[in-house]
């Protein structure tokens, strides 16, 4: 595998997914930091060379560039037990990763971003109007996760996979957006299991 | 592979992705229709037996159930050339599929749903407030696709993949949501290439 460089903003849970996947997969990852609040991913050079979408994270493998956190986490986990060998289980892992991007991240991660980096007082009218729906959507996502995890240790099969990594990233810091994990005992137990894995690194690492 | 049953609402582009993937992969797919406008995916039986998330499509393989359109399209294409063998290309295919769920579907598919099934006059205040941003996000998605497709035939490598199927589903009916494909010549040429493939079926099939 070519040398891996992560173009990132370290506080982003999406960037952390890739660092955690690499740590658990035992892959080396070099890091380049950009300050999204200063527009460093919207420069002409970034748009031309790293990602025309102006977003991070982007994983660089040799001279190729891979945006989208879940795709990059999948790539760094290639060839390890973090990707199930069974075709249905592999698709089921992707199912949770697509679900994360559609039902979890736009609610839980967005509200965390608004509360911690933008500030509730600085939200514009549209963001303020969307906030109740995002709180409701985020809570519904946590409830669905809790129901799924009741009586099972991991999202897919009986071993940790990239789906656990991608879902863990914003779930374990959901309280920063005001989401209470108190009611979700199965989610809290699963968070402890993720953190107990050999090679685990925290989001601040 | 176990017998495949698609639980669906046929007019949904997300359901069509799976039908098109099966057709191009040469896999047989049985179909069960639910009327989402009559709440048929919110019944106790559907939530208990098919998908606790109350959403379609869900792909049934034997006695296992797989929600999330892009994961299901990936599964039916397993073992065919629609999934690249090269690990980076495979991850790059997933990159476009995650991008579709985050940047394309919530804009282009949602506006199409609002315009064709809800009706612009029936939008609530929040939907009305979100509409300009969704039109802008959808147009930005089409622009990014057009730039990527300039000088290349398919989204990943030099052959069609599941990424093309997943992106085609809502792009080719984007006009139903008011998105003009006129300015995007590379997108229009790519649509014609998708439709020229052996085994292609239209969304109305």
C-alpha cells in the first residue's frame, strides 16, 4: 500500500474516523492539518490538488486522493478483520456506514458543530429553524442504535468492523451537541467496548 | 446467493438503484410494493419484520434484511465487474456513493419528492425555507459531477461501477425537481452511456 497522508482538521469526527481505523488496523498515517474556520480548504490550491469539493478529510495514497470519511476508513482497513469476509456482512457494514452519513452525521455532528464551533447565539435563522428537527433526528438515531445493540456487542456479526468506527466517532462526543447518552445503556456499553480495543486512540490524539 | 426480494416503492430512485444494479449484474430480483404515502412502511409488521427505521428500500436475501439503497446495490453487484477489483478503485467507488447520500440525494431527490409527490403549495414553512439551499446544493452537485466527468466516461476507472448506478438514479430525473441538465454536457453524455449498457432498464420498468 502506498504511503498514506491524511489531509484533515483534527477536531472533526469525520477525520478521526480515519485515524482510528488506521490505529486499529495497524497502518501508519501521516497528517496535514487545515483550519476549516480560516477557509484553508477553500483555497485555489486545495480545490485543485486535494478536493474539488472543498471538504476534508481527504486521504492521500501515493498520488491519488480519496475524499469521504467512510470511504477512506474503509480503504485503510482493507485486508484486515475490520472488514467482514462474508459478502452479506460486508454489505451490512456498508449499510450502517451509509445510514451514518444520512441519518446520524447530519444531525448529531452538525448540532455538535453548531454548538461548539459556531455557537448557538451565532446561528442564522434557517439553522435555528432546523435545530429542533436535527435534535429529534439525532435522538431517533441514538434510539435506533440502542435497539440494535441490545443483546449484541458490535453492529455487524460478532466482531468490530469499520461500521463501529464510523458510528463511534460522533456518538461518543454527542453530549457536546447536547445529546444525552444517559437513556441509551446499550450504546454506552458499546462505546466502552470500542474504547477497550487494542490500539484504540482518543479523538484528541 | 439466497433468493433476493426487494421491498420497495417503485417510483423511488433509491429503490430503482437496486433494480438497475440487479439488471446490469444479471441477478434475479422479486419485488414487494409498499405505498409510502399511505404509511405502509410505518406499520407495526413492517417495523418489526423488515426495517425498524421505517424506510424503503430494503433488500431481503433469504431470511436477512439489508436497508440502505447503496449498500443493497453493492450487495447485488457482488462478484461482478460492477465492483472494481483494485482496492483504491473500490474505495473510490464507495467515495462517490457516500457523496451521493450526503451531497446529492438530500438535495436533488428531496426536491424532486417535494415537487412531484408533496407539491410545492403543500410544503411547510421549514421546507419552504430550506428549498433555496437545496436547489443550490443540488446544482453544486451536478456541477461537481460535470467537472469530474469531463474527459472521462465513468466515475471510477474506465468501466461502469455501482457508483454510476447510484448517481444515475436521481440525476436522470433531476428535471422533475426543477434542475436543468442543459448546462451539464458531460453529465448528459454520461447518462446516455449508462442507458446504452446491455441489460439497462428504465425507472418505470
